[in-house]
């Protein structure tokens, strides 16, 4: 898990990127870096260590340019070193990228690129993306086409943003099974792995779907499918307050979020009565009920199963999202699958609900992020209303899931 932010602005972008990086540092503590483009040069500053330490030592916020990308890393491929930190550049430094995910065929791609003369500077799987895009860009001469062609060659999970030396007015990005979203402002636009990265600047958000590519300038956002066809999608307004993002007087976010749970209970209970009634009716009318989730949400699912069976006399099966396919033999058109998630972007969970939909099941979800992929792909959604959860440990989201689950059963 890594944190990504990119911004196209009409003034210096590095301070904004640094601010956003600090908001998503919970996604990775190993290393961090920033790349900007100005005067037809991509400038990169990156190092192993915490963001504040790197800023003090190297001055991430001093990089010039109005367009840039940034990254905070949780190492998967390659050790925690300066060379393995993002952003990564291509051979000729025509392209810089930041990436979250795992490229499963990176060794094969690396071998092919090396045979063509490409020289790699890191041990990461991510660096192949920069080299692939550069190779395609030298032929296509178009950032969007180059991004699409490169993305088509990748196997695995990815969300990445790319910066171009000779196109300083834009950033491209692509996603598959990893979250990537757009922040739509008035004079600047963002690309990021989490709404927290830009919420101080705009609350208008576009969630990219799987296998979509985006082109972001400071005044426009264009989305494309993998065949280059335009995709139209309106921004969603995220109802989070800036005060929710402050640690206030607490030592860390987790402690703050633990103390916010009384408020969380009240907010979670504020559900739309018509939606709640429809949610309940779909469960009541189902021939079979399944619950699927990952991580802490799975334990909230176990509590939902307990109450459904004890208090509503409804048999329920609970499955970890990553194991859903192996246990989906009895899912059919008469089934309801209830999916629980904080972010609504967990790859295993999204795969699980897509498998259930293929079998004709109705998808109901409890999710915190209103415009997330899970919310969009569900037949019906109840929101957790618990606000942003910055701490790595689930606190408010788990409490909210339990509250909403109890609300559902109480109305059955």
C-alpha cells in the first residue's frame, strides 16, 4: 500500500504535494519523493525515511514547477533505499511515474526493455511503467495513447500517475484493482490514491473505474477506456469537514478517532429511512444471504451474521473476500450478498461482488466512501457516515459498521 498524489496548478505545486503527502503518509512510511516539471526538465527529489525528515534534508517543497507528482512508499518489491523510492524516471527522463500496486509481469517486461537498451536504476516493479510509457510515447507522440498502450501490457494491480517532460501542462493516470481518484478544483486539479490527499483544496471527487485512463490539466479532466473512447462521469461531493482531518490536541490520529466513536454512533444511525427499508426488504426476500468483507470489516460481518441468525432467524454465511470465489457455489439469482468496507476500493472485495453479480445475486453494501467503486457497483448502499479514518487501525469504521448492521436487523 502506497500513497499517491499529483496536481496540475497555475502556481508552484510542490508545497501542495508535500501537504498532500503528509495526509496519506499512513499508506507508507518507508520513503517518499516528489517530481515536478519546469523549463522542459523533470526534477526529482526522493529518499528513504519519513516525509518530514526528507523535507528538512532535501527541501521537497522547494522544487519549481506548476505540475507534479508525489509518493510515499510501503516497500513490496526492492528494499528501503533512495534508489527504490518513487518517483521513478525513464532512461531519457522523458517520463516520471508514481505507482501503487504490484506488477506481476515486471520481470518479463524488464527483460524485454533491457533487450531494447533500457537501463534500470532500481529493484522495483514500478520502474518498468516509466520505461514502458517512454517507449510508447516516442512512437505515439501522445501522452494518453502512450499511457493506454503501456497499461495494456501490465498484469497485476496498479494505480499510477505519469508526468511528461515535454507536456508540462498535464498528468496522465491509470488504474486496475487499486484506487485512483480525481479531485476537481477551480484553478487546479488532482489525481490521488485517497481523497485525504486533496480534501483541503476541493471536495469534488471523481472515482475512476477499473481499466480507465485519465488526463488531468489545471482546467480539465478527461477519462478514457482502454480503447481510447471518452468516458463521461460527474464529480461526487465528499461530505467531510476539514476539522475531521486535524489531530487537534491528540498525540496521533488513532487516539483521536477512538475518542470520536460516540459521535460515530450517532452519525451512523442517521440513515435514509426509505433506503433502510428497501435494504431490509431485499434481505427479507432473499433465498440466501451471504456477507463478505476483508480485514476488520470481516469481524463486523461476523457480528451481522450472529444477529441475523439469532434475532431474525435468517441463515447467513460469512466469507473473507479473498476466499469468496471458492465458497460461491450456492450463490445464485435468489441470493443477496452484503459487502462491508470502509474505502469501497478493496481489490479482493470488488472481485467478490463481481463474481456474485455474474451469478445473478443482488449486492448490498455498507461503505464509508459515497462515490467509491463498491458504492457504484452495488444495487443498494447504506453509508457509514463516520468521516475520514486516517489511522491505520480501524476504529470509527468498525463501530459504524456494527451500528448500521444492528440497525438493519432491528428493522427486519
